[in-house]
C-alpha cells in the first residue's frame, strides 16, 4: 500500500522512472511504462527492508540469503590470489548494499566503499554506521586531498574497493553507450585499474525471492597497457557499460534512478556528436 501511494503521489518521480525504462522497452506506451514504475517502487522497498532485516543476521542466516554462491566465492578468491586487490564495480541496480553482508561472511578481505557523502548529514552518519557494523569502511570522495592515495594503498594491500560507475562526477567521466544511448560513466575506476593492475569486477546482487538474493559476477575487466591510456580507459569503461546493459535488460525493475537519467546525460554530453 505504501509503495502504491508513493507511485500515485510522486508523479514526477513516476514519470522519470518510466522515461528511463523507455530505453529497455522502446515500443511501450507511456501508460504501460508508468505501470512498470510501480514495480520499481516495490522492488526498491523490498530491497531496503530485506537489507535492514539482514544487518544483524548470523553467519548461517546471512549465507542462506545468498543460496549457493560457490562460484562467486571462487572468483573472488582467484582474483585476490593475484595480489593486486579488486575494484568491484556496479551500477544503481539491485541491492548493492547487500554486497557488504556478502563480503563479511564469504570473502576474507577488507572492503572499502568509495562514495559521495549523502546530502543530509544525519542520513550519511546512519549509512556509515550501518556499514561499520558489517565490517565495511566508507571512504568519502572530495573530503580529502589524499583520497586517491588512500585507495591505492588499499589495493596495494590486496584489499577490495567498491564503486558505482553509472553516474559521473563533474569532469570525472568517460563517454559510453548504454542500452543504445549516449551516457557518461565514472572514469576513476578504470583509471585506478590502469595504475594498479587491479581488475575491475562487475558485481550485481538482485532479489530472487523473499529474503533470497542472487549474486551475479560479470567477466573481470583488465585495462590494457598496450594502447594509449585514455583509449584503454574508454574501452574498459565501455565493457562495463555493456555488461551493465545486459543485466538491466534481465532486471529492468531493479534499476534505481529516481530522476530523468537520460536527460541528465544529455545535459552533460550536449555537443558530443
């Protein structure tokens, strides 16, 4: 009932989600797309509730949330065996915060989430406190001059960092094609990979049933050293955009941009063509 009321009353948000989904369902009517927006509201609510319930889960209960994650665990261990750390990358889709719980109970490596501070100081404090309870550190960008050095030290220590790539920050951006449309993605993850040789590992976590989540790891992305740096960064970032696009087509209602994503991209890439 709560999500239905939100869908009914938050008209601007509802239409924004519908407009975002048009890239996946180009032939559907505006009315049909707005009905799909209701599924997005509901999916986000379920994801939020499941995460809050899982915060104090025992190791046994936490592992049960993810079912059989043997293959995912093996890939994490394989990449950590290279000794260069891992840059876990994802988009605003699925339950990315559940990744903290997954790492705490399955992979024996420290995880640091690289993120912008929330606009509301109270919300930001609560978010960071929850992550700390799960043994995950948050490193906020644009808060210190040595942020890049802090990230590099963690990778040199064979730790994992996690970043969202499908929104850029000012000039920190790379032009890509997502779902057949122009977009700007964050440049820093691929740049860090180029500097440290840490692989980019796409990771998506989606609710598969009540209280159950499926972990999907993409193909690790290596930033080439055999071509000019900017070209290598563009290629690696586009490869992530391709993997994200394929995932979104399978889970369209788990894509959580509650504003007109494509309009924001158009404002940024105006004059690109």
